[in-house]
């Protein structure tokens, strides 16, 4: 097989062409842009069919992206280790929902789709760092899902330490448990301040000359290393159909960008539906209602509370505006509509959806009613309902079924230190830890 592997360029055109390894370890391009592939491999559908599990499919597809830099056996081992959980496609039956499928991406260790990106990225980074004989500290400010996926995904990876900052007392009890579970190579800090303090401390640490000797990285959703694994589950879910519509509960648009990469690589996708909550920058843009950014507002689907979606810049680099508007439709779903959808879907099909997935389900319902498109619609389910017991109770009148993974967390040892909300306090730790 002779093949041209993709290389990576900045969305802003500066900085030249780099390898995947460089793009992964740098995160942001030197000109402040995001890395995108300079070409997208053509991935034949034959590769997607007839795989007995997700890891096996991933092991066959990842070499199209990374085969030039990571040996195939190594990629297969990484896929097997990273994707050690099920990725089911669940058909809904009843009411307006027949023909709608739920792609459950929440069976990983932290019960959200962010496990896919974080686990793969961690293993790829560790692979490259060992080759260079270097160490790296991942510094993350988190208010929830990303932090636990990163902490868990990077835990125990050779050559990588993780430092996690979250606003003490300001995350839900379940979220806090997920953040402070004791993990090898991970230190969680309950910052005596707000999420904005945590973010400011991280930003200041990156710029601090005294920390020049500590190699820091951020592992956030702007890293290309998270996007490629997020294209795999689109290929997995669509393998059994001729053509499908995907509905993606969206915030920063990283998940959707993964789908667009899969489509550009040849996956037959009729349409993408970008399902947003009240933070509706992207639906407004797609509808031609302007592209002004607004401050984010709090909603029940809080992992999607993003005012300025960072991956918009990437979508723009990958697709022309015409193509974007032809291929993607945007919807905005309010909190009352989210609760009503959770109820409606449960009453009509028996399926318990979390609030993020419900935003996707409502967008899918509206799309089908408006367009009469009869392609199968696959709704990405981005989080397990057990992560949102209060909202499920409010919508359905009962607590969601417990998840064994979450239940086990309450018996796991924890490790967390308090931290003053200053970069000086953070630096003390980062320098001592060396
Ligand atoms: C992060 C997240 C999203 C949004 O994904 P983006 O890639 O930011 O668009 C949706 N649902 C859940 C549960 C998430 O954690």
C-alpha cells in the first residue's frame, strides 16, 4: 500500500507544515491557529465493515492517519488499550422515534465521549515522548467532564504527569469524585476560587519564565490528537448503513469536527445536525443570522455551555461556507425543551437520555419533521444519564439507573490538595514536583 499520509498546517497559514507528532505535542500552532490535516486520507468502507469490535476497527483505520509516524502494531496496541469498552448503537422504537438510533459514547471510564479523545491522545503522546526521552506535565483547568476524562486517560502513562485545577466546592458531588479519585501520576487541586481563577492560573503558568524548564501542555479540545479518534465512532456507527444523518450535541464543536473528518475521508453522511443549547452561536451562523460571539449562559446541558466554539475556526478551514451550510443544519434547544424531550422519549420508547443527548434528540425530531428526510438518524449520546441524577429526576420523577463505574468511585481512595488561587502557589508545586 503506497500512501501519502497527512501532515498538519495551521488554520491561520503560518508556521509551515509539521508532522502529527509536532502538532500533537504543541497543541496550538505558533501563530495561534489550530492544526488541520493538509489532506484527508480516502478510507474505503470495506475497512469499516466486518470488525468484531470498536478497537479492531480503530486499529484498521488509524494507520490511514498516522501510519507514516507510528508503526501499525503500536497503533493496534494503543487502540486495544484505549478502547476497552463497548460502543453500542441502540435503535429507538415507538412514537416519532422509529428510525432514530442512539450511539452510546458513554461506556468509557468517566462516562462521557471525552474518554475517546483523551485516552487516545494520552497513549500517542506517551509513545512520542518515550521516543524523545522527554517528560511532559499536562496542566488542566476544569469545571467538569474534560478534567476527569483527561485525568483518567493520562493516568499511569509513562513520561506524563497531570496537574488538575478545579474550583473547590463548585462542581457537583459526582463530578468532584471523578476528579479526585487517586490516580498514578495525577495531582488534583481544589482551588480556593472560581473556574475563571483556575483558567487564569493555567494561562499565567504557560507564560511564566520561571517555568520554562517544565514542559507544559494543555490537552484541551483544540488538540488535533483528540479529533482523529473522534472521527472513528462515526465510521463505526455508519458501517451498517448505506447513508445516514448524524446529530451531534455540540459546544466547542470538536465532536462535530471529528464527524466532518470522517465524511471528508469518504463516509456517506447525508447531513450533520449541530444540536446546541441556548449557546447558539453556530446555529445562528448557519442560518445566516450573523456571527457575533456572545457570553456563555448556564444550561442543564452544561458541558455544551460555550459562547465561542474554538473548533469553528477548524470547520472553516476544512469546509467552504457554502459546503458548511449545505452539509450541516443547526438547531437550538432550550432547557424546558430539553426536559420535555427527556420525558417524551422515555414515555414513548422507554429510553433514558441525559440532558446533552436530549438536546440532540430534540434537534433530530425537528429535522425529521421539517424535512421529511427518511435516512436513518444517528444521535450521538455524549454522556451517561447517571452523571446527571438531579436533572433526570426533574424530568422523569426518578433517579437514573446507577452506573457500576460511578458506584465504584465512592469506594475508591481520593487524593486532593487545597490551593490558593494564584500562579505563585501553583508554581511552587510545579517546581517542587520536578
Ligand atoms: C464536551 C461535551 C459536549 C460538547 O462537545 P464539543 O466537542 O465541545 O462540541 C457534549 N456533551 C458532553 C456530555 C460533553 O462532555
